[in-house]
C-alpha cells in the first residue's frame, strides 16, 4: 500500500507540473503540490502558496510556516508525521484571494490527495480552506466564519446523493472515519502576536490523534 500511494501521489505531482487549467501557471515560479507523510493521520489544508513557497516549491516555508512548526512542536507532533497541502497549488499574484474558477480548476488534485492519504483528521486553515472542505463533506449547514468554529471537531454528514463522490466513498465503506477540525491560518499570528496563544490552545485537540 505505501508503494501504491507513492505512485499515485507521484502521478498527481506530474499532473500539477503540467497543469494549464487556470491562468496562475503563467506567473508561478514553482507549484506547491504538497509535502509530508503519505501515511499521515493528520492533513493540513491551507489556502495557497505565498512568496517563499512559490520560490521553493515547499508548503509553509515562510513566516507562517515557522509559526506552524512552533504550534506542532508545542503538541509534540513532528512535521514529518503530517501532510500539508493547499487549496491552490500555484501562488495568486500579490497573495490575492483565490478566485472561484481557480479553486474549481485546482481542487480536484486536493481531493485526490486526501483520498489517497486517507487521513483520520483534516485541518483546514482559514476561511477559504474551511469553506471548501465543509462543502465537500456536506457540512455547509454548520459553516460559519473561522472565528466561530476554530478548534471544534466536525464529522461529515453524508447525504444519499453524495455516496458516489470519492471523498465520501471511504466513509460509506467504513474504511476510516474522518474528522474535520478547522483552525485559524498560522499567518494570523504574524499580524497579531496574541493569536498565537489561541492557536496553541486549538492545536491541543490534535494530541489525541497523533
């Protein structure tokens, strides 16, 4: 199974490297495909690459990445134990918000990554990632701003019409129960140092899943 996962994720990498589905490929330096443990219990989903990530091709390697590392260390989770990816694989110019057509073009790669890794927990970071994950796992009715739902545990609600969706197939077949835990994006602590304590408190819930 590990070798099979490796091969499937490699296919996604090749697809992203050759992707021309939206305009962002024209301005990117490197796509940021995803990184970490292919057997991870916890998957973090950010919004999109920043300048440092675009320059290196590695997720969360800038200021927000340093905050993320600090948060993980606080709950004794090693970065190599988790998997990190984003809604968008390519940086949006000037770090503007992702556009609807860009999200629609790029997220099938994310869906495949989640399906292959099959984590126990998905942690969307910030509003854009949370909105997408809640929609995919039929949690739209419980969606609120990240300031209201951060650090809470949600379980997917599977509607009959969704059982054919690959993201729901694993749960329907009883392979693994997945939990959704939305969190503030670590970047908030770079703008407001007081938010780091809020993030640290939220991250404590991950200790039971490591």
